[in-house]
């Protein structure tokens, strides 16, 4: 373990990552001020010590929505805060001028709002970003799509897993079989 709010740690992380072809940092974003310290440290280092590498390193957020807000308005307010504080940064990772925004607990949103409600929410999130001058919001669904038993399409753009090893049948599976 190391303190990723320490500027020296951030400098070494940036150095080692860029030297080895890693140029995207994805941060858990709980939308609590103290959990934003590592992101802010990275940005400070990219704007200071590593200014010449500023365009080579990008970052994105994975919204750690373990405690899902109870209203869509609360979620949209969180997204507005992320846009104001992070999406506007030149280092924020965008695809076709769409900030990439990962959602950790999509199932929690579905449990809370229903599938139709989540689709409405995701559409609103994309439209809100269009209103702010982006081409939308590139939403990455974290999780196992096999768990969704629906024929209704969802409004996300990509799928990943926070930790693929948790989805594998242990100890039988290996990574190649899983892929």
C-alpha cells in the first residue's frame, strides 16, 4: 500500500506508467471530498512537475455508487459536479468528445429505479452533457451482463468489470478460458 495523495508517489506512478505504455488512470469516485485527493494530486502533478507530459496521460472516473442516491435529481447533481470539476480538464479521457464515465453498481441503480427508470436516467445523463457542449456521455457499465435477464436494451456504451477474477469460476477457470 502507498499514499496516492503524496505528490512524490504520484510522480513515480506517472513516470512508471508512461514508461511502460500505461496512459490512463481510472479513479474510484465516491463524490466525497477526501476520496478526491488522489485525483487532485495526479492533476496537480500533471499541471506542475509533469507539465510536458500533460497530453500523454489521461484519467477517468468510476462512480463508486455503493450508496445509490434515492432520486434521479441527486444523481444528476453529482454528474454536474463531476463535469464541472473533472470532465472539463484537458486530461479527462473522452471518446468522440464524450467524457467516459464508469458506473460501478449498475445493478443497484436497477434495483432502485427499475430498468426503465435507469434507461431514463442514463438518457438524461447523456442529454445533460450534450447541453454542456459535449457529444454526450460515454457510459461504461461495470459488471456481468449475464446477470441481466431482460430483452429491453440499455442505454450504456460499453461493459467492463472492476475485477474479472471475481466473475471466474474458481479454481477451475483461468483467464484465457474466461475471455
